C-alpha cells in the first residue's frame, strides 16, 4: 500500500526554540489550495472518510495524533508529533481518520483542491465499492 508519502521537514533549533519553515513552492509534493486546522480532545476520532480527488498533507502542530488509513486491503498507522519534523501526504481514494492521543492536539491539513462537498466519501462501504471499480 503506497498511497501515502512521508515528507521530512527542515528544522532549525537553538536554545530559544525551534523553527520549521515550509516553502509551499519548493518543499511540498502537491500545490496547496486550502488549509484548515483540526482540534481534538484525547481519544476523539476526526476525519473518518476518503476523497475521490483531493490529496491531503497532514502537519502535526501540537500533541500526538495517530493517522490511521487504509486502501481497503491494508491498514497503516503513523504517529504524528511535531517533534518528529515530518508531514504525511495521503493521496486520494484512501480512507483516513485521526485519533487524538493527547488533549488539545492540533493538526494542520493542506489540500490540493478547494472544498468540494461531492468529493467526500463518507460511508466506508461506498468507499470499498468505488475502489473496486
């Protein structure tokens, strides 16, 4: 199942803290057209859907979150934590959800498409039918 990509982010640290710059024109494998933040309480699940066309890039901002995804056959879990300096790109037609592991966690998501209600696949059974075509 290679419907995702881990993006290593550059970081610069000193005794006052850390800076992680993101150059949208060079550092990312998709062109970002929309950004949103997801906040979650400990043990809450967010997302739990797929997209027909949209690809999403997940950036951990605060706390720990499990990114859980499947192509319908194989399941993968990647722990998102801002200390790891990585973002994860999830391609279209991948079922994805976030499980928040700590209170007040925040994940920023960059999308390669503007919001389109019809792009969402919200029922897992429908997702399975679509990917088998």
